[in-house]
């Protein structure tokens, strides 16, 4: 009997050691998950900050293009009011008016948004932020496509009929430019609507001239 007792294992230290081993593994995994979650939050915050700055830059570019287009619209409207007969080729705007082109779509960037998608940072952003930002970038893309199509048509007319043909077609040009004004005002409204949530540089107030141009576009 004494020999049998000596051969019995003492399980308490073994179980205690196993418990601490398992606890150590669990704590290590938890710490690793916490570090990953923190890194994801930091990456998402950095990506959102880049997107915010990019959208603010785009907002300023769109506002500048809107101001130029509004000037063209005012001038072309004066020619239209002075024309005796629709399509009259007598008095028409000269090349000096179109110092930045017959149309001047704003160069809108999407680098920050594409980088956030490529690095999967968008997965760790708030859903409301992703939904808001993605809609703006989609509308920016449509605005760019609109500019490319119209520019191609203008260049084709210039090549086929010459520069003066575009000057004489200022009534058609009026409608084209007004369409861009409407699109630019729509984008500016989206930037303004996103400002309370995204904050940063987007929170800046729009210039009075921009507000007046959009009010004019909305009345037509």
C-alpha cells in the first residue's frame, strides 16, 4: 500500500501549470487582437483625414470653375438679350471671353478614396462615413465623364468648323455651360452636407459669389 501511494501523481501543480499556459495564450491573443483593432482604427482615421482634405481641395476647385462658368453665363446672356433674331451671327462673343476654355470643368481628385479602398481601410470606417463619401465620389466621377464627353464634342467642332463657329454657336454653348453650373452646384451642396459629419477643411463657409451663382442656377 505505501508503494501504491508513492506512485500516485499530484495533479494539482500540473493543472495549475496548464491553466497558466492557457491563460497566457488567451491574454496574448487578446492583446494581439487589441493591437490590430487599434491599428485598424488609426489607419481608418488617417484615411478619412486624407479623404477629408481631398474633398476640401475638390470643393475649392469646383467653386472656382463655377465662378468662371457663372461669368460666361452672365456674358452670354447679355449677347442673347441683344440679339435681334435667335441665331443672329452679327454680334457674338470673342475669344478673349473664354480665357480658360469654352468650358472649364474642375479637376477633381480621387487618390485618397482609391487608396483607402485598396488598403481596405474603408472596412474599418463608420458605415455612415463610407456611404456619405462614396456617393460624393460617384457624383464627382459623373461630373468628370460629363466634362470629357462635352470636351470631345467641342474639340470636334473646332477641328471641323473652326474657332469662329464655336463663337457663333454661343446659344448652344450657353446651355452646355449652364449644365455644368448645375452639376457644380450639386457637388457643392454635397460637400456642404458632408461638412457637419466629416468636419475639417470642409466646414469652411462658401463664398457669397458661389451662393449667388447657385441661386441663379436654381431659378432657371
